[in-house]
C-alpha cells in the first residue's frame, strides 16, 4: 500500500510549472532516472519508510536548508525554509523526533519564522533534546575552513539518526556552488562536509532538490552533466557546469523542493495513520507569508510577492490540500457508502 500512494504523491510533486526561459521540461526525466537508480520504487515512499523505520521518539534529525545570497537575496529564498518547517512538523508530531535546523546565519531568519508559523517553536537545544520542546537551530561558521570541525562537533553533539537536505546547494566537481542557471553566488558556505561525515558514520541521508545543483543530485551526477541545460557550462568563462557531486542515500527530485518535502511529509502521515502529521493549506499560507516577511524572498525577482519558484503561493496551498486528501482517503476504513453494493472481502 505505501507504494500505491507513493506513486501518486511522486506524480503530484513532480508536476512542472516553469517559465520557458528557465530550465524547463526537465523534472520528468530527472525523476525517472533517480527512481531507476534507486531501485524502482516510488521515491517518497522509500524516503518516508526509511525515516519511519529508523527514527524513534527523542531521536534527533538534522534538516539542512538555505539557498540564495546577497546582494540579490541576502536572507535566501522562499523555496527551502517552508519545506524544512513542514518536515519539522511531521517529524515532531508523527515520529516524536527532535528536529534540528541547520543553515547559514544569513538564512536563519526565514527558517525560524517558517517553523514558528508551522507551530514548531525554535528553542534552546537542551530543551529540545531533553524535553522535546520544539525544534533546535544550528548555524554554520561563516568561514569555509571552519566547517569540517563544526560539522564533526554537530554530529557528535546531536548524534542524529538522519539528515535531510531541502534546497541546499552543493558543490560541482571543482568544489564551486552555483545557482541553477550557471551563476555563481558570492560569500556562500559549502555545508557538504556535513553530509560527507554523516556518510562515514552511517547516518541515513535524504536529499530533496529541483534543479541539479542541490545536495542529493550527486546520485545521478553523470546523467545531469549530459542532460541539464547547464550541465557543462556556466555564465562565466571556464565554468564546467552546475550539477553537484554530493550524493545522499535517498534522493527525491521535485518540481519545487518544498513540494518534495511536502510529499515526504504526506507519506509519513500515511505511515503514521495520522492526517495531522501533514499541515493544512491554511498553515501553508501562514508559513509562506512568514518566510517571505522574514526575508526569504521569491527568487525570480527577489521580492516578497506570494510566490515560490515562479508559482503562486496558492499553488503550494493546493498541493497540500491534494496531498491531505490522498492521505485521508487511504487511511480511512474501506467504505463504499450506500450506493455501490456490498464490498467484496
């Protein structure tokens, strides 16, 4: 049964809506390659089952997000923090886990605002760890040479059962981070050492991304180099392409990274048999608005319009409603009503 609902969850979150001047008509083939590479099962079902099987009450799960930089978007974008908040909500209520957000200092305001709008307060780590009071936050160093030691200390302290990346940019084969159209942001920090160290420790990792440059896409790196419009070029001389080499244990591509996170949350709700594990469209509206107001802007024109990756906020609200209906009808007892005869047993 999880694969049946997972099939349709994956279809929904990979419906592509992009302006043709952007990288478009790409998510379908990317999803097909990622699914085949992962063994053929619906990816949202695999990812949710992995978390459901591994994470126990009180366990910590790291949620890594944050994309977009100054001068265009000094606090990042509206894709990433809302998905992270949704996953924190699902982990907290569904698996009784302790979510720990991990991001750069510049991205912290939208992450905190999104989580609190979702009803998951961001608290001191000790309160979260010892009394499960909301989610914790860890911000990275702002110097790259300090990241490996910080990553090791974070893993030592949290002892996470899993780490999930949502719209978190990863480096290409030259160690450089890019936006999806071959533009290289400045003053960004590469958090991929956290995933490399997690892999060495056997910590489950899940990557969610939408355009080739996010952590997780390394699982299909060779495909992305040949397939992606900026697989082998950038918008500057000498650039070799945007696809990241950073892989995760499970990789879920989506039309919008937030939507991939929502699909994962829907599958957790199904496995927990609890509709409230997935937030509501009204909460989604509040989360998006809080993210935008805190500086996590829509990335096309870098404004606080009610937009995520070119789609209106109401589209994200609709995705949540459709996912909730998928969960609701699939966890309900078998019931034909009064007009369809006897149910065959």
